[in-house]
C-alpha cells in the first residue's frame, strides 16, 4: 500500500513510521511512504522526509486566495502520489470538502488525547488544565468535523502531578507513535470497513 503522510512540525510520528518500515521492510509491514506533505516550510518533518529520500510538497494557506483553493491544491498534491492511505501525523490544518470527497474513508489522523475529550490543537495542554488523571492518544478516520471521525484505536497515558504540557505531551507521543505504527500497518495489511462509527479491521 502507498502512504502519503502530512506533517506540520517535528515529524516524530512520521519518523516512527519510517523507522518501522525500514526495520520490517515495506512488504512485511504492508505499506511504504511515497511522499510527505506539509502546510509550512522549514519544519523538521520535511527534513526527515528529505533524509529518507522521499518526495515532499508544501501547501501553505497564505499562498492561496481562499480555504477552498488551498484545499483543492492540497487534494491535487496528494492525489499526484496515488496513495491508498493518507496519514495526518501532526498536520495542523483542517481539510475541506474536496479533500474529504477524494480521501474520506482512507484518511487517518492521530490526536494526543482520548477523543471525544479535548479535541483541537491543544489536546495535551487541555487535558492537563482540566486535571484529568489519565489521558492518552487516539487514531481515527477523519470526517468533516474536527477530531470527530470514527475511532480506530486509543492508548492510555497517566498524568503525573509534576507534569507540565511538554512532559505530558512527550509521554503521550511515546504511546502515540507506537499506536500509529501498529494501526497503519494493520489497516494496510488487513483491509478494513467503516460501519457508522465502528471500524472493523479484517
Ligand atoms: C502529535 O502528538 C500529534 O498528535 C499532534 O501534534 C504532535 C505532532 O508530533 N497533533 P510530531 O510532529 O509527529 O512529532
């Protein structure tokens, strides 16, 4: 299976996928990354892709006159690589109708909280501020809401009294990277069905 991975930052989830595919081989893993896209330049995620010899593309919001034009450009940039599965690994933009029309049902996101708790751009920070004792991460299919699509898998992470946002987010990311690698491989190898809010991996 062909994966396109979308990033906006450090790209450690991308790196976890790259390392696993390197370790097990694309055949056994069931997928290989064919391109990496971002919504901004100069991020470590793109540098990681470059070091792995992967094609990259950038679709910056400010280069387009409207969200719809940006969405259309992103859709075309991803389509050009003919992915079977698109993975948002820290991609901090909300895709639009055209992207979902083309990739809905094969577009996966990872979020650093136990959805439906703490959706949005600051999952770890919001969980800490709320005072939950456990939080975690969620891998889900992207639908037309924000962090609201059908959940595929979740991992639980304890919150410690001494945690600040970065310590907690880093502890979440340790679980998140393993969960994403495991889920993407299973989706790619086994195939899956989405039945309402239920995801069935064969
Ligand atoms: C991940 O925790 C992701 O869930 C969140 O931002 C982080 C991205 O980390 N949206 P990285 O860029 O993969 O290191």
